[in-house]
C-alpha cells in the first residue's frame, strides 16, 4: 500500500493522514520513489529528500501530540523555480543566478507551509519565465509526460509535468500570459489563474521592482490533477501580505445565480483546430446536461485586447531585456525575445500610457458582458499543444503560438479568473482541454463550472498514473 500512496489526491491524502490511516513519512517516501521513477521528465530541478522526510516525521509527531493541524498537513507539494523559499536558490533557470539564495519564504509559500504542506522539490521553468516552453541552460528541458515531441508548456511546465504523473499532490505556479493554464492544458491537468491580488506574492531575491503591467497582470496559483485539489490549494494560498502592495484580504461577492455560459468558438476569426472545436462542443454538452444555458456569443474587443496586451508585454520585455537579459540571459532566451520583438513593436510613451488607460475600458466592457454570461467557455489554445521548442524555430512559428493563445493571455490583461480543464477529446495522445473564465473575483464560479466538466470527463491524468 505504501508504494502507491502517491496516487492519492491531496484531499484524500490530507484526510487519511488526519484520521491516522497513513503516516506523513510513508506518503513522502512514496512521492520521492515516484520522482525516481519519472525523473526522465526532468520536471523537478532541486530535490529536498532528506529535509522533506524530516519534515514528514515531524508532521507525524505533531499529529500524535494532538496539535492543531492545517488542511494540507503532510501533503507533498512542489514550488516553482522562480519563487522564493528560505535558504534555497531562486535561479529563474539562469546560470548566473544558481547561487542566488533567498533569505525568506515568499508569502504564498509561508501559507502553504502553515497549512502543513511539505515541499519535496522545486520545478523547472524557462529563463525569466518568458517562454511558452520549459527549457533552460541551467537545468535542461522538461518533457511532456504524454508525448515527448510536444511541449509541457511554459512557464510552469515543470510544475504541470510533475503533478500530472503524481510527483507532489499540488504544484505552485504563476501566470503572466498563461503560465499556469498553458502547461495545465499541455499536460492534461487542472490549473487556475486567480484574479490579481487574491494570492500575495513577493520575492526577496528580486533585483528590482517589476514593470507596472507585469505587476498588474502576474498572478500565483495552483496546478493539480483534479478540481477539488486545486480549490483546496487555492483557498490555502488566498490572502493579504504586507509585502505585496496589490494583495487583498479574503472576501466573497454575492452574485445572482445565472446559469448562462457564453461559448466562444473562433475567438479572433483565425479558425481553430478540429480537436479543439470538438472539445468545446463536448464541454458545452456537459454544461447543458448539468442545467446551464449555453449560447454562442462574442465577448467584446477580444482581438484588440490581445494585441494591446502583447504590445504592452513587448514594451516591458524590451526594458527588461536591456537591463537584465542582455547581461545574464543565455542565447536561448535572447533568441526567443528577439522573435517577440520582431512580432510586436514596443509602444512609445504615449502609446504605453494609453494602453494602460484603456485597460479600464476593456474591464468595463467585459464586466457588462458577464452580467449576462457569468461564465465564458473558450479554447485554452486554438491548437493542440505546441511542439517542443517551437518558439525557438522562427518568428513565424512564434507568431502562430501567440495567435493560438489569444484567449489565454488576454485574461491577464482583463484580470479575470480562468481555469484550464481537460476533456475526453484526444489529439496527438493528449487530452484537449478548454478554458473556463469567471467574473472578476469569481473564482468560485470557475471551480463550480470546472467541477461540472470533471464530473463529465473524469481526470485524464489518472491514465498517466497507471501507465508510467
């Protein structure tokens, strides 16, 4: 039984530990054994075997002594390479940063630890978290567990690949243009991008404050094999920190129950892959069967929103490239950023200020749209997962990727919670997922809708657990 404990969900693991049916040490031993079995994926960059087992033994002692325990007591998790952990290197996948040791835990890491979670290692990320694919010169490339020729996504590709095969019950990630949702899509699992401010973030190791668009659009969240685990981890991560000036206290917004869903089939009129269309139809059918009213509808200004956000990002990438990437980056990331720069010209000052100002206009448009359609169902990508390293191939290949991600990146600019949820449709041996978008601060709407899909289609990653 011990050797199969890694197969349990986070919620089931926590419950069995609390009831005394299994020990934290046995659970951690099982997950570390699973990491050995799947190390070819190169998803976990730094292992904490001895510390993790020691923490697990201490967690067992705390439980036996009758101490109050948190909702994740003894549950193995992973932390992304670009997130601070006390006395660990926050390398961002950069060779020159491999000895940049953090003096404290990031606020969300503290929350996970306070809830009783035990990190077993750190997960791979591309340099500076700025690629759709997870690869760097410090740690190498992470493989997609379903199909090694395809990308595991980026930038939380290590997080997605590891949790998909049962290494850690929950993975922490972050999302600036799809870096939680994209890898979740590529690896057939569930991941949520919360509304900005819901989960506090701060890195003691940061060289400088992030540019303003990145501050406004970057969020932290969990990746998991099922919706209940993602929800549990999200609820633990929630909350304010004095270190994050954008973070908010916990609150809920009472909303009228409107079970209408807007189905977006061809978001920017460039067409979608047949498998993606099939997945959307399957999801729409599941919602209809569950009592939702699904209507084909077009949210306002999506193409303009995507183009505006991309140019804002290109502008800030240009600033960071000049200040940091040219000095510390590898040839890989410089090539990728050069592709970005050829696709979108950076704004001048007036254009930059105008693009930030128009964000409020777009927010207002979508807020009004979601009064009628609280949930929006879109492609996660308009194509199946990208080829491994596609962003390195050419400017044209990169442009295809950006167009395919039009519904993904736009949600960061719009500051809307969004989830990637797999379906039972397959292409290239990978479950094709969909994106569920909720109203601002409406993560509960996302989880409710995602659970409908999971109830209909199950958890495809269960196949990986039984086959790898």
